C-alpha cells in the first residue's frame, strides 16, 4: 500500500506510513493535519486527502484481485504464472484484461462455435501453415454445421474472441484512442428545431480531439446526448488500427491468413472498438467530472469562508413584488425576534408605509445592519432602504439567496421554526448568512447552493464526498462555538458526526451552556476518541480557562501553562503578549511526541487565541444607474461581485437579473491556467462591458485592472 501511494503521490514514505496508521486509529483528516504534524512530517490537508484517496484505490484493487483469484481457483485454471500476473497487476484496467479470457460468457458467438466443436479448426487457422483450409473445414461438418462456410465462420468467431482477449492488442488500441480519438457530434434531425435543443446548437455538427476537449464542453455534449438532441461518436483511424493488429498476428500469406484478416476486422468492429471506445469516453468523462468537482469544491470553499459580519443585530429582508417583502429582526445570536410583511412595490406600492415600518423596527430592535436577498425585487428594495433616515449608522448588505428556498422547506428549518412558514424561514436564513455564511450554509445541501458547473451531470457519489470534505475542512478551519452552533454545524466537527451533534445540542438545552472543554465529556456517548478528535475545534467563549477558546488542543494545555510559568506570568497575561511569546525558547519544551511544529502552533495561537481568520463583511454598492440589461453599453466600467467560477471563466453580478461572463481570455493579458488564481467567489471587482446581446440575455465582460 505504501509503495502504491508513493508511486501516485511522490510523498515521503514515513509520512504515508504514519498517516495510514493514524487513519486506522480513526483519526480525521483535519485532526491529523492540525495536531499530528510531527508524525506526518507536516503534511497538509490536501496531501493527507491524497493518501486517503489512493489508500481506498489500493484497497479496492486488492479486493478485486482476491475475488478474481478465487474465481480462477474455482475454474481450476489458476497456474503459478497466472497468479503472479494477477497479483502484480498495477491497476484495475490491466487486472480486468488478464481476467477477460476466463470470464464466463455463455451466449457469445465464440462459445456457440466451441460447443459445435470448431475450436480445433480455429487453432489450425491460427497456426497459419495450411493452405487447404476449406478441406480442413469439411472435417468439422455435423448436424449443426451444414457446410464449410459455416465452419470457417464459427472458427473466425473463436479467433475474434482470442484477439479481443489479448492484452497487448487491447493496450495498442487504448494507446491510439488516447492519442488520436476524435469526438464527433451530429444533431438528431427531428430535434434540430426543438426549442430546448437550441442551447446545444454549437454541438449540432461538432468535432475535436477527445483528449483536448475541455471538461465543461464534454459534459455539455454528454448532457445534450442524454437529453436526446445529438448523437455522439468516438472515432480513430480504423485502417491504421487494423493494420497494427495484423502486424502482430498475421505471419504468412496463405488461405489461413485471409481467414485471420476477416476475423481481425470482426474482432475490431464487434468487440474491441465498441468496448475500448466506450472505456475511453468513460475515462474522459471521469476526468471531466474530476475537473468540474474541483471547480465546485473550490467555489464552495470560498463561499463557506466568505466574510462574516459577526454577532450583530440584523434586520433581514426577503424581497418580492406581489407577495410583498418579508422582514425579520434577529438578535446578535441569530434568534428570531420579530417578523412581518411590507408592500413597497407594485401592485400595492406602499413605499411610505414600508419606509416608516423599517425605520421603527430598526429603532425598536436596535438594528446594526440590514441584509437584503439578491433575488426578485432586490435592487428596488435596496433603493427603498437607502431612502430610510435611520437614527444610527446602519450598513446595508445585499446577500446571496442561493439555496435559501431549499433550506426554508427543509426538515432542519421546520425543526428550527415549526410555527413559521417558508417565507419567514427564508428571510431568517438571509440574515444569518450575513452574520456567518459558514454556520448557515452548512444547513443546505451543497449541490443546491448554485456554484460550479454541471453538478447534476457528474458522478454524484464522488461529488458528495468531495463537497462533504470541503465543508468539514472549512468548519474545522474556522472552529465552532459549541454553545451557539446548530446541530448541522456541529456534525461537521472532527470526530463528532450527526448523532453526537444531536446529543451535544440536547445536553446543552437540558443543562445550559458548556463552561469548559472538559464538560464536553459529559455528553452521552461522547467518548475519549471523539473528545480527542473534536475538542480543539470546539470553542468555549468566556470560559474560566482562556485556552478553551483557542485552537490549542487540551493535550497541550500543560505545555502552554508551563510556558507561562517559566515566563513568570499567568496564562491570561501571556496570551496576546507578543514580546513575552517571542522570548520563549521552544527547544525547552520538545519531547518524543511534541516537536517544534506543534510548539510554533501553540505560540502562534497564544498570540491571538480563537481568532476568526475570515475577513469581515464589507458593504458593496452597484452602479445605481444600471437597472436592467438594456442600460448596459459597450465600454462601461462597472462594479460587480463574482458569483460563480467555472473552468471557462467567471460570472459576475453587476446588479441586474442577468450575470455577465468574463471568459478566461478576458481575465488577463497572459494565458490563464486556473481562473481561481485571478478571481475568487464573492470578490468585489471592476469590470468592462465588452458586448451585450439583449435577445439572448448574454453579457460579455472583461476584468478591469
């Protein structure tokens, strides 16, 4: 396993070995990367994640090898040479090629021919020494095989199967598919004018190298095929492929070689090409999936680590026209204190009443910030709010509504607010997102948040696993206030999970806030292992021991306290005192289990314990003169917010219904390999309008530097 992982990752052997040991001890990736740096050699989360991935791959390969060896033993065909080939197979593709001749295919043309006694004839042909092959074929006639042509055809079916089972030939065709395969598409005639098909019209007649086809394009092509608008083919030079097979097999120029040539064409057309071209397309799809999942994961991470406003009293508005704007007032802890509906827009147009109501609510609930959802009527509501004369300075934020409707109708929302309808829950979610995006967004299925590309077309299990990993990473990176966190948020803490998260919340409701980290052990079923894995990621605000509100692990409290004692100060005085902390000689505190890496982390955390590493939320103002796509003009410079990132560019909200696209070619003057190196999700930028297509509602932008 270690050699396999080393080969695929180039990570040091010791780090791999120790990481595997920690994983076997049920340690989580965030815990290993943060608190076991000495054992891993300071591997980060990404590197440890690679070890997890290739460990699983290796285990799957070994499991398949055992199953194949068992099947071969049962067939009584397992020789020492075959056992060695199976055991040494480096991947599943080669392993399945080795096993292919021994798979039981009872209904193949070759198996029928064998039952008719034609295998000896096939062997004679393959020997390529007999020029009287029709005479030889006449010896195999029987009640089923009526003439020489039928005998030769059956023999060719057996030969075609032998050719198909040769791993060297399969490797040769794979190589050609990898290097030269073209993906071509044609529109299905009856679908050409279908309105739904028009978004795929670029692929009505398309051809390009499969190896160079970008992930987003391949996924679009495959979606168009799945929806029945186009046909897709994978093509290589068949003549070249057949020639290379013939070079490997045909060694004579007689009647036998003619039969083999026919069998080669049959094997290629009927067996090799369909199987291997599908395999190649599947691999390309998997690569495209990985690309799309990577984009989605990067976007999700940026969104989850978005700037929080913090514990402020927030008035949140879910805007609307006919049904009005739902208004809620939240406490600094995010609790719902008041809700009602105002009708400032058409058809009621009660803007005066709405302004008066917002003003009175802001006074009554001592509101410090206002959050407005960015959906329908968002700009109109923002304009209205900015007409309100508040007694105090109140910042106004426009907040993404993506996924809010999913949350408001969810089981989590119903449990949180059983006595309120979906509109109230949606408004609460908008307000809480401003206070802490991470704490609120973890309640929503990540696939519903609306970032990324083609998330419904990729491998769903792989996508879910990747997104869960991102959420877990973000939650543990930031840390969680155990006394205010929801069950959803707690469930992503290292070592906790959904059941223990429920137990924590139940215990908290019954016994009041946790006063210390040690008290966490009183939660039912939260044992030593869960405490070890999760305690350092759980924060206790205003605890008696200030270390309980830090990322320092309880197992290292004694070290931090000894540092304070050696400096002649209380731990409370050492915290935040950079001069004292810089004077600490770390070499005095090293041991077999604690090294300089851990000690540096302890000192760094003592400087600013429990610090939220995310930037604070900043107010953003769109160009107030741009109200619809028809207001846009080429050459305009506009403020915008990046609201989605894909492999082909990023989408930008410029304050209207339609988002504009900055294509990769317009992100920089040089080649752009990774869009994320130039922009990030929710980043506030200035864009230049390049082109406006009003009928198609498309806006082309460029990043203005």
